[in-house]
């Protein structure tokens, strides 16, 4: 048994000779390729165990999740960034206004501006 204070003493039985890298790599067993699992079988197994499919096929396209805003197309005019500081109460009130009406923030500002007229 060695003591960490015995740094000057090196015993042959404590330090085995290192094996060459070639021998270490040769001892690693070869791996076999995994069999391919078809998407239909994966979906069937997932359904049996209560998981929903992650497939983005036609059955999921066009469906808007409940409670979410609708996606907008590309803007027809140039856009600019607006960053403003406001009290927290005004900020939460604005977010509630936009969420209640399912509006984007820019559409909520437009609606508020139209009410001013």
C-alpha cells in the first residue's frame, strides 16, 4: 500500500505497464448495426403506450391550437421595432387586452389607435 507522502518511492507492483493503444482498441468488440424501425411501427407502438405522434403530416397542418393566436403572413409594409418602458400595471393590462382578444401586439396597438378616432 502506498502513502501519498511516499512520492519518491515507486513500487513496480503498483504501476502496471501501460498497454499499447493498438491492443486496447483491438479489445473493443465490433458493434452490429441496429435494425431500421419503420415510422408506422413507431407510431403504432407510441399510440399503444399513450404517446402522441410527432409527425407533422396533413392531419396537423392548418389546425390552430386552442387559445393561441393565429399565425400572420409576411408583412406587407416595412416594419420597425418599438421598445418602451412602462409601469408593470400598464404592461399587464396591455397583455391582458391583447390575450383576451387573441390579437398580436401590433394588432392590439392598431385596435387601440382605431378606438381613438
